[in-house]
C-alpha cells in the first residue's frame, strides 16, 4: 500500500485495486485516533478518488483492531476553537470534506468498521454510502461528556437514518452500543463476523464498480438531491439526467449487452 504522513502523526494508506481505491487509517498504537495531519491526508485521498476517472468506488477502513477512537482532541484544540478549511465539517476547503458537509465525493464509498468506532468514526461512515460492521463494533457519539457537540454531521445523519427518537437516544445519552443496534437504526447495512468486514466491503465495492460508473454517480447524485433539496427538485432532474446518460457509450453498451446476452463492459464514458 502507498501512504502519506509520518508515524508520530499517523498516516493514511492508499491502494488502487481494479477500479477500487482503498483508504486506510493507520495509527494503530493510538486506536487510530485522528490527528490534523491524518485528516488533511484523508481529504487529499478522497479528492483523488473524486477526480480520478480510473477510480470508481472508495473503500474506507481502519488498520488494526479498531476503526478509530475519534479525534485526538489535544491535537485539535486550536483548530476546533477557530474553525477553518482544515477543520472537520468546514465548508470552505476546495478539497473533498471527509464528513461530507463541504465538498462531497461523487463516487460511492463503502466503509468497513470494527472494534471501537467512536465520534468522528461514526461521522465518517455516515458521510459514505454503505457500511459493513464487524460484530465486535463499539459505537458511541460521546462528545457531550467532553463539553462539546458532534459537528461532523452526526446530529443530522442520525436523524436522517434512524429517526428522531433513536438519534436523541444515542446523541444525548451517548452510551456505547453495538453492531446490531447500529443496524437496527440504519447506521450500518450489514453485520459480519469480526475479521471479515473489509473483505465484505471490498466485495460489495467490486460489485458496484462493475456497473456503469456514470450511472452509479448519477444515482448517488439523484438521491443526494432529494435529501438536500426535496422531491420536486429530484423529480425535475430525473428526465434531463436520464437523457444525458442515454447519450453515453456506456448506455449503448448496456443495451448491446442485453441484446447479446453477455456481461457489459463499461468504460465510464
């Protein structure tokens, strides 16, 4: 795997694998607690995923036994007190925002989580699209016991995916909960035996990557449009988007493969 950043600050590893872009959090000795340097490197990696046409799906994961214990708060004191382009949830950065409150990644992201997945880790997985959780996961959005609140999207996405009661239960009480409860609330889509979560995430990402990339991106964009601007905006964009897709090489290949009863070979154009 490739990677960036030094050991003391942790690093973000990257690997290209058949159209997939694997992005790993590597500060195992600190339970992958995120430093500002790791956050910046993750933003750079996600920007690469967004902009490189050869990359179709991202896979996020934590090295070692845990996803992440969240932000390493002592290292974030100054940046959180004066939020700017390098702060989680900042909307001013020209790069992709890892928690999706600023610039969002157009490509699908599948996240594998295991062990401790606290605070920022929950917000990272909810900023993606599909989550595979190991059955040993421990989740908690515990910011209030530190005198702060979740500012990376949890206050919105808990409500969006789990409903008001479930969101308030976990955001306000902030006790730990497991993978089955996370699935009940819609925060994760699959629960698998510990040790298999990354393989399963890669399997799902591979299946997505086999579909027409432009159609996949348009599907994600349509769903985001509905959430952000409502039903009317989503409906109004359906026909123009479909007309644009029908003019692509991939659409012609899709029809040809159906006619010829063979797997389609999409090229993203």
